C-alpha cells in the first residue's frame, strides 16, 4: 500500500526535517507533510537570511519550560557539535557572530539544501501543500485524511511549530492535536518579540526610532546585556527580545541605557570640570545625540551643569541608569520569533519524545513547552528533539 508509512512527520521545519532524516537512517519509510508550498520557511528567513543555526554554548540553561530539566536528555544525545559536524560535512562555511551564535557565511538556503539532500539520501517522501482534514487513531494505526488522500502509519510525529510569524504558515494545528488526544497545553505567549507603548512613552520612542544603544534590561533578577533599538511602536533589539520571554502584562521593565557608567557620579564631576556645558551636551558624550536631547526634553532639564541641582542630577541619572517602563503589550505573533509555552512536557517522555498516553504519537520542537533564548538555541532544540524522536519512532 503506497499510502502507508512507518513514520509520518507533520511539519517540514527544522525539527521535522531532522526527525525524518534520522528515522530514514534507521531504514524506516518516512513521509514528511507540509501544508504550505515551501518547506523550512523559518530557516530561510532566520538570521537576516543567513540562519543562526545553533549556538556554541547551547544547553538546558538557555531554555524556559515548566520543567527546565526536560530538554537535558535530547541535548545529551545530540549536541550543537553534532550539528556543526553535519554542516562541515556539507562544506557550508559559517562564522561566529557573537556570544556563540553561528551563522552561514552565504545564505540560510545552504542549511535548507543540506537538509533536503539528507532527506533525499534517506528516501524521505516530502509532500508539500498537503492539508490535513483529520488525524485519528484506530486499533492498528493512525489515519490521516488529507486533501490528496488518506495516509496510514503506526508512528506520527507532530513538528508543526508554534504560532509565531503566521505569514509563513504558522498555525495552531499541533496544539489542536494535543487537545484532541487529551494532552495538556500550557498557556501560550509570543516570545522573543518587541515591546510596545502608548501615550507619552510611545511619542518618546517614536522620536528616537532607529537609534540603538547597548543596554542592560532587567525583570526581577533576570538581566540581559545586549543591544536595544527604539522603534515607531516601542523598543526592540536583542536585549528586549530576550526579556520579552519573561514579561507578563503590567510588569515593569528596568532599563539601564548606560550600563558601563554611573551617570550620577559623572554629572557631579562634570559640574566641577565643565561647568558651562549644557546637560544635553554632556550626555551626548555617552549617548547618541538625539537620545541625549530627548532625555533632557522629557525631563524638562537642559541647563548648564553648573546650575543643575543634585535633585535634577538624580532625576537624569535615574532615567538613564534605571529607566523603568511598563509596556502595554508586545507586537504579538506577527513578529515574535517563537511561542512561549506549548504541549506540557509532563505528557511527553524526555528520553524518546513519545506521548506517554498514546503510543506512536510524538511531539518535537517549538510545539512543546520548551522555549530557548535568542541566538540559535531554538534551532538547536529543533535539531536535538528531532534527532531523539527520529531515533525512537
């Protein structure tokens, strides 16, 4: 029967492709289904088109989950070094950008072509534009009814990702399957996403759109020290994307726009050293000119430093070193890089990725409640969880 396979993988993204390759290596007949007209779109657009395909320092400490230990098993079986070796085997040139982030020198298409080549080698059948109407379990196998016919398999792998970036095909299919089979799904949020404001704070940010600084961004005890960019809707950049995974509605975010300096001490010293200089002129020695002027305008303090009271120096330094904001929200799934939350890991075996309640049903990648930090960690989770499932289906 040409519509029966040992393994059917749903979702031709990073995790689904890796799982299909590994299952194929074990001699399994594999069919990989994709509902859009193109596979691996998230890989294609990642890293500005150069794909931040892993991180040299990726481990379980770089992930959020209700069970922070869940991903340890997958990482012990397949590490970033394993994927790097695969990249090298295909002679793909790459470089470290910063903080262990690895990017292709040329194009993300190199990674996609590598994965397609490996699928072809293992005779994986890839079916694009395949819409799934129903997925059910019978006594003997799983039955998938699609727009191109019925498919049968004893093993189904859900690798459909999360809700982020719907324009390239993201759907809630994986969560619906989980609920259909009575599996718990944790609360879902857009993550690695810009924060937005309204009213005066929005006007402040809009006036600075395009300006970037290195900042230290904090929620409670969680701190990220990376770039911050002002936008027409609020703030973005690596530090903001990172902290967004920890932000919940009405929660304040504390931002140090000048983390390497104590501005209070600087201003008091400059009051003696350069008494005739305006505050904005002094600030522009440390911050972009437009930002220096905007801070002074917002606080309505732009006089000579000699005439500035300690109270006003404190106001300025606190704004720069401890700027506390309460976003009204995020830009949502439209621009979020990943989805925070997912299929509860308590429902899944960490050593096989198989559902505990239903044999032959597997969940891998972003659809699970495992969310990585920015910088290649989410791709590494896709490779590692996909590998582990591929070894066990």
